[in-house]
C-alpha cells in the first residue's frame, strides 16, 4: 500500500549529483565522492527532510541501470546506487532493457480504465472494507496531506505472488491489510488477474536484483550488517507484497490555481515499505492512448536539498524508489522518496486519464524491525524498546491516513 508521511531530507553543502550544474561538469570527482562518504560516516546520521517546493520545478532524468548489468551479482554498481538512491540522490533509479516489460506494462495499464468503469454494483462487490480497502477496488477511502479524501484516483490492490498469503484466522484478523485473500473480477474482467500477476512477478524479480546491489552498497559504507535480514532477504522471504493498479480519473480543464499544483492528482507522500517498483504512466482519451497532454504533468519528487523536481524516465523502463522502512534500517544511506503526481491542466488535457502500476515490496508482517534512535521517524508510534513487527508498524501508520470504517 501507499501511505502519506512527512520525511526528512538532508541539509548539506554538497550539491546533489542530479543538479543541472553538476551534470554540466559531469560526474563528481573521486575526491568529492570520498568527501561525501566521509560526511556520511560522521556520527551525525543522514536524514531526509521535506521542505516547501521552489517553483518552477526543473525536469530531471532518473539514474539508469542497464538490466544486463543489474543481473550480474558481482557487478560493481555502487556508484549508480549512490548517485540514484544514496544521501545526495533523487531516491529513484530506472532499469533499462528488461525483457518483456514493455508488452506486460501496456497490457495491464490498458485494463485500468476498464475496471474503473465497471458498473458500481460490480465494483462494490470487489471492495474489501475489512482490509481497509487494501485488497480489491478502492476509491475515495484514502486521505493524504490535509486530511481530505482522495477522490482523484481509484486503485485495484492484489498480492501478485500469493492469492492466499495465510490460512491462519488469527493472522487474517490481526493483519487484514496483508493476510486477506485476493479478490479478482473473474466474471467481469478475467484478463485482469493474468496481466496483474505477470507484470507484478516480473517487477518483483527485477526488484530482488536491485535489492542485492543496494545491500552491497550499504555494507560498504562501514555500517556492517542491517539490524535484521538484508534488503534482498527481507523481500525474498516476505508474503506481504502488494501490487496497486492506479487509475487517475479525467479532470475537466480548469484555470484555477489548484489545477497546476504538483500534488493535484496525488498528494505528497512517502511509501513506507522496503522498495517500490513503478511503471511510467499511460495516458488515454476516449479509450485511445495519447501522449501526455501537458509537459508539466507527471511524477514530482522532493529532493535532499529541499527542491521539487519533475522526474522522467522512458516508458519502456522500470523505476524503483526506496521505501521508508529501508531508509530507517539502512540508517539513511538509502533514502526514501517524497513524491506526488500533478494532473494535466492545459485545455488539451480535458477528459484525459492516466494509468500506472506500483509494486510495493515490503517485509513480512512478522518481521521484527528495530528503529534506530538516530533516525527519529514516527516516534509517536514506536514503543520504548524501539522494536515493532512490520505488521504492527504499518497498521499504526495506515490508521493515520485512512478513515476508520464501521
């Protein structure tokens, strides 16, 4: 699932690697990189702090890793990991050349408007209020930022790996947002299950490859092992993974200020799991695929030095963002990504919708997480001993961002 949370971003005198001036000069020198490592190893730990946006936002490309390099476990990708996901990066990287991905992406995303436009009585049967709408169809149940209900998008949630994560009734009752079974529209849209699982499993496989290289990078920073399993082991052993097919409803053209807000389609938030895979958005108008009608629309990220930037990557690339749990357990050497989505606001954008897919890879509900005191996230949720299972932690977080159902 995707929940909103404020994040802390690093205040630093070092210019981030993605900055336009840095790009003009090329890669940072070895001495500069060493200085960055020295700063990262200092007793004062790396933190990520969200600040107010500084318009107009520039557009930047993600750091890209070739799939052929990613699949080589002994390949040294530390520089790419640091540049994209480290203390001075954007917190996002893209993977190029993933076999079969372009076809699987389009096949699933074209189904998003179809499920959103199913009859209301059919969608009602696909809802699962007992899971806090974290399985099946969800629309208007989530609240972000100011506490207003998010009605701009609808979501279809499912575990792409396990249809029935557990048969233990106690666990199903305790952690319904992870342990309840999938709900599929088998009678009305049977192709959804096939397409959803195919793309979700591929993104999971690629995500595990990336997690392996993230582990190697973190352990080279002199912090030793994680408090618990490595990121790769945590993801591989989990039964909690959740796919989310998102459909952003068309918005009528408006000259109001809010239409041009960088959070007009999806409010600012940070994913709270381990690693999030996401596809490039697909725009359609009257069921026909169209180019993005507004160059300002799309994904925005709040950077480590308090700027807001529009982030782009190619539609045939897979992108991955660090989740808040990984930032905490890596003690800030891998940074979570505050992000939002801006709706198109030009006259050409009327009646244009957007579909995308995210895979939230996260620890098992029984995985014990020890929260280091030097990275003080959500202290009001953490017990005195600093330890919670992921299930306990995520349920407490979700309570902050979803309406309580009765």
